C-alpha cells in the first residue's frame, strides 16, 4: 500500500476519533451541566483539544459522587424523616426569620430544634482541651471526621486518646480526607490502624480510574462523643492551630461545642460520611441520640456537597441576606463566591443594610488573595465595607445577620467550597451567640480596603490578579 494511503487512513481515523470524542463529551455536557459558564468552558476545551480535553473532562468534569449518593440516599432520607417526626424539641419560628427557618427546613429535611447549649471556642488552645476531655470521658462512642489531621505533636495527643478509648471498649471511628490528611503518604492514618482504631480515608485511591474524585473533598470537621456532645467549625487538627505556642505559620480559628438535640443531626451527617466511605452502617444506639442541653438555643445542621446536598449552604446564606434589615457581618478566610452571592450582598448594602466583610490581610494561599483582589470591586461599589484582619491568619467561617441569626461551620465563601466540597454548617437563632460572634468579627476590622487600595496596584499586578480570577472555580 502506498505511503500516502497509509497517511490518509491515519488522518481519517484521527478525524473520526476526534469527532466521536467531541460529540460524546458535548452531549454529556448538555445533558448534565447546570452551570452555563462551566458547560461552555468544557466544550471549548474539548473542541480545541479533543483527546486531551476528553481525558481532562473524564477526570475532573464528571460528578460521579451523585451517582453513588443516590444509591445510598433512601436510607438517609428515611432517617431524616424519622428524626423530624420524633424530635421532642422540634420548634416552629415566628417573626422576621420565620421564612428562612421554613425554607431551610424544606431544603434540608431537618427540623429546627430547641434545647441546645452552644459554646464558642477560639483556636486550638481553646478547643482542643474540650475535645480531648470529651474523648477521654467517652463511654459508648467517638466519631471524628477531619479534613486535616496532622501527624504532629497535637495529632499524637489525639491519637493516644482515641487509641485509649478504643482499648477500653468504646466504639471509635475516624474519617480523614484522602487529600487533606496526606495523599501519597498518610502517617496518621497508618498510625491509627496500627493502634487498631477503625479509620477511613475519604475518596482516596492511587488508581488512575479513581482520579476523578481528586477535586471532591470532605472539608467537614466533626467530633461526636456518645451522641451527647458534639464539636464542629473550621478547626483542623494540627500544631499550627496552637497559636499561643507561636508556631511558624499560626492559624487562628473558631470552633463550637454543642449539646442538645442538634447533636443528633451532627452525628447523622458524620455517620453518613462514614457509610459513604466504608459502606459500614453505624448503630444509632451507639452514635446517634437526642438529649436536651443545659440552654435553650435554636439550632439546625445544614450540609452541602456534590451529592444530594448541592448548594444548600449557599441557598441558606442567600435567603438570610434577603431578610437582613440592619446588619450583615461576614468573616471568611477566602472570599471568592459566585455572582449570586456577590449580587445579593451588594443589593443588601444598596438598600441600607450595614454590610461588613472581614478577610485576612494575607491568607495561606496567595493565589486566592490575588483572585479576591480582582473580584471584590463590585461590593465596594455597592457600599459594602471590606476589612482586612491582621495576622495571625484567621481561618474562621462566620456569618451574623441583624445580631439574631448566625451561620457557622466549615464552609468557605468560594465556589469550590460551595459547590465541590462536602461541608457542614450550623444555623442558630440565638441573640446571645449572635452578639458574641458579631463582636468577635468586629474586633478583627483592622484595616479598611478601599478603591484606592485596588487602584494603586501596578498594571502588572492587576493583570496577575485578573488572570488568577479566571481559575476561581478550581481554587
């Protein structure tokens, strides 16, 4: 056969292959992608680079988590309905935030419950002693989920307490993220297994065909002991959170100790994550109970993730912003939300609500700071006051509306956190908690960011920041 004919057949084969790949990917995108910008972006990549673009789409563009979740969701949905019906502390709210309470109830299928005690804990110095004491006093069960669980000094203390609880017959389960707590090597995970403590790694695999899960992380931080005492917030487990010890890269944070009926909702979320990862169903008798706390705070757990909880945390914040009459205080380590959140926050400022946003002067991810600088001008235009907090870097995720409603937990205000990560927050309707958090946020309003600060950046810096902004969905 002539060489030219070989070349022609090879070109024809590649052309047909490219057409099949592009057509298949485009059809899949049209049928599954809700976000127009994401859909157009993926189609453009696949048209320009059919083979490489298809590989990238198969790895990072398909949400296979939803498919797995749908196989398991019927069990969780039934459990939520039973909790909603049986809860003795189910509370209906009246007044300004009644529409929010009804909406979140329908959105999450969880009741707003009274009879809760909520304690605000700052940094590892304030939170770790309470967490370790709870583990040490555990009688039936300990369920710990953490995005980052370091194999360092404080991590070793936690391992010892968990191992001791396991050895005295307490049902202990530890879930760490497959990326956050070490991808290739996870000494902490191996150490727990050596101690006999059941431990799982969320969506972890070294095999290429499992790589699509690499950008879907479990960012939740949960500790539930005996189904009675719970902890949640933004605090990971690592020496950098022990701010008083002056680590080289200190990370300040806010965590919450909760007691009362809402702990059962927290435990339910944690047992679901464990089941999702290991397929082991944990006993309600050991891990999930419903006890009254020593106070009477109204609270509810809100989960979000790329499974069946998509965008629920974002929807909750948007509804709260629309109901604000006087003030909105937001504190977040990274601020890269989508257009919907920016629009609602800007509209609140325009209608006369005092909106204060507190972000770090410098976070631990410089690229996110660059993107934020290119994305924040519309809020300044609308009258939002943006403040920069002095070091140490504060990792707290807090929102307070009208000094009545608070929203706290693990979720950052960026597209990745709101759309791709598995997150957990808690809403509270407690003016005392709201006032404390409002004061805490206000105490970090160290430097006001103005248009002048943005305009004085050099053109080269502005181009860098604008380029970084293009990658917002992936940062």
